[in-house]
C-alpha cells in the first residue's frame, strides 16, 4: 500500500469528469484542491459526503479551492449521480484504479468475512504548489466537510 505523506508532491493525474472532459491536476496549479475519494455513487455515505461538499461549495470556492471527488464509477454513473442528487461538484472517473492506487486508497477490505479490493474513503488537501498539505484516511462522513474546511482555513493562515 502506497503511503502519501504531507509535504510531498501530489501524484499527478488526468481523469474524465462526469461530462467526459479531461481534468488534470497540473491544470489546477495555483489553487488549493480538496481531493476526496469515495467508494460508490448513490450509496448512503457517499451521497451524504457529496451533498455536504455541494452545500459548502460556494464557501470553499471563495477560499480559492476546488473540490474534486474520485471513485471507480463510470462517467455515465457520475452523470446520473449528479443529476439524481442535484450535485454541483466535479466527479472524476477512475475505473482502472490508477489514481486510486497512486494515492494509496485502493486497498484490500473485509466485510462480513469477505475480502475484496475497494476504495478506502479518504480526503487530501493539495496546496497551490501541488504538495500534499493534509490527509484523512478512513473518513467518517458525519461532520467531515466541516473538519476539512477548518483545516483548509488553518493551512491558508486564515
């Protein structure tokens, strides 16, 4: 399992968003990024997290920050998820798990005695120079967005 450490360069990527348009990390240089990884569209926890980020999107963008959600779901699944839930976030599709693996969030999981690979819900703050500023692994959804915003303000010296 890959470990991403604070202060190191964020692994670069280019992934399609919910509209099939390529989004590359390097094109966002100069902005703060909240990069969050979630297991699956339209599931209870993932929906709650996406709705919480959507509710706070304007506030986050006023802080010069872009929010990107990443899962292994398809572009089509992301389109449906956004439409059904009224989301305004950019959702990136990583069905090949390359970015999920690069960030160390594609891991062996256990549930009801069954082992399988899946996404460990995680969030990263990336600074304007492209370095990892903070990491949360095994995120609990309730109040997570508020914790991320508080840490972002701290990182920005506000």
